[in-house]
C-alpha cells in the first residue's frame, strides 16, 4: 500500500531546503550562544562532564562483564538475544510541524542508511520510529502520536503490554491490562522487542497513575515517557544487530579482548 | 513587456508563498505555537482574490501537496483543502473584494474553518478545542496580511 512512498520521498527532497532555511534562525542563535560561552562556563561544564564520564566508565566496566555473562548464560539456554546494537547520531531540525501530529524531522536520510521503521532513541529512552525517508532528511513519529503503539514489558515482573500515544500534551497510555494485573505507580516500562521493530530493553516510560475503577474492563494506566520528547536535539538511530549468534561466536572464540 | 510583467508577478507570488511556508515552519514558543495562523492559506486567499487570473486550482493543489510533504501530513489532504478554498474564492472574488475588512476577515475565518474541518474528518487525533485556534488567529491577522500583501502587490505591479 505504499505506492506514493517514492513520490513523497522525491517531494521531501525538494522541500528540504525550505525546512533547513526555517531552522536556520534557531540554529544560528544556538551557534552564537556556543560561540560566546565564556571560559569559566566552559571550564565548569568540562569538569562536570568529566565527573559524569568517570562514573559512567566505572559502571560500564561492570556492565561489560555482566553482558558477557548474560550472553554466555543465554547461549547455554539456547535462546537468541539481540544485543550490541550499533547507533547513528542525527539532529532534529528546529522546525515546527503540525503540533497535533507529533512528528519531527531529522537531518539524516537515505544517504546515511536510515530506513523506514528504524527505532529512534534519545539519551534517556525511546522517542519513536522513522516514518518516511528522503535523500537528506527523514520524518520521525513520536511515541505520543495517537496512531503509534509500542510493545513493552514491565521491568519488575516481565508483564507484557502495548503503550499507545494520546496526542499533544497528554501522557502515554498502557492498553488492555485487566484490573487484577500486577502493576504499580513508578514501574519502569522497557521495550519488549516483540514485533521485531524495537530492540529489547530500552526504557519507554514510567507508570504515572493506575486507575482501576470498578465497571471498567481494563485499568486506565497513564505512562510518562522516559525520553525528553520536547527538548532533545540529538537523537540516536538504532541499527539492530542480526542476532547474538553472529556476535557471540567470535567473541567467545577470541576470548577476552 | 507584457510577458515580462506576468513573469514577474508569478515570481512575487511564489516568493510570498515560500515566505509563508517558512513562517509555518519556524519554531515558536509553546504558548503561541497553537495559535499559528494558516499563513500559506491566507497568502493563497489574498492572491486569488486580488489577481484571480494568476492563481489556478491546479497551482494551489501543487502548493498544498508540497505543504503536505513538508508538514508530514496525509499526502493530498492540504492539496485538496487549498484547491477547495481557492475554488471558493475564485467563485466569489468579486464580492469578497468589495467587503469591508471585518467581513473579509469573517470570510477568511470560514474558509480556514472549512480547511480544518477536512482535517478532522480525515485524521483522527485527540486534538480537542485547541485544534480550532488557527482559524481564530488567521481571522485576527488577516487585516495585517492584507495590508502587507497589498503593498507588495503595488510595489511590484502585480496585476
């Protein structure tokens, strides 16, 4: 049903200059702001980042170890598991689309290997997925788009469900969970990887409220997105590794590197 | 000479539509972005009203198609909406020209409302009452748009 996909791709390449021009003022102001940072601010920021970097690298060391162990155990169990996704970094164009459609445009397109359905993350969680690619740019549907759903599981107990968008300024919704299901306020929801579109284990959001009033078939569960949907400028596009088999074999064979 | 003039007129019109498209895309603070008027629609309405022989239904359809792609909406929805609006203005341009400003603004309000109605019929987003704000802001900004575009038209002798 995608007869018009190529047409749209060509047309978006045509309108890309206008989109870039529209994002110019805010790009320029950002650039000016960076240019005129004073030395002291930069130094402070640098120290801050170094501290964050240090703590992150310490955590990464233990994570590496755990990851190996996890892979070996899964290998023993005979299950395949996607891990070690590679990512590409893209920037969101500073333009306003229709505020009700909950989409953004990023500055990487087909030329960088972006494809339709590719998961988009920011530093804190899942943002959405690529809806349309053209030569130089692509459109991303955010989680809050009313027609978007993402398969998730509760991190605490593995309960699976689907989170859907509810539009501008509204929280996400956890769909079709019966009244007696084990879910609490504050539960972290991560991607379940079912459906094969999103990689496993990335944070989607936290449960804000659970309303199980009698008379309703399902609980009314509101979810706050983990990603900073409104403020992020840089996004990560995930390229899923095919399966653990391809990665784990050379790594196990090569021993520790 | 006459050919040259027409070409220049077309250029000015296309340029004003591009500026309107930029205004549609430029990021605004959250408090005002919901009030963003339908700039491209307004520009199309003005040029159709003032110089009906320059703007055709197919031209506005093409503009709408490009806007659809730019805004990431359903392909063809804005194309159809703009074509419809321009058709209506073409039918009534002689009357609309004679209206006093407030009555013109009311007509603009109706036309933008019609455009938004088409959106509501075809797309399902939980937008609520805030969805209708652009019709209001388009009506309020119409006198400004009219004055600016008329001075542009007189400066560049678009007839």
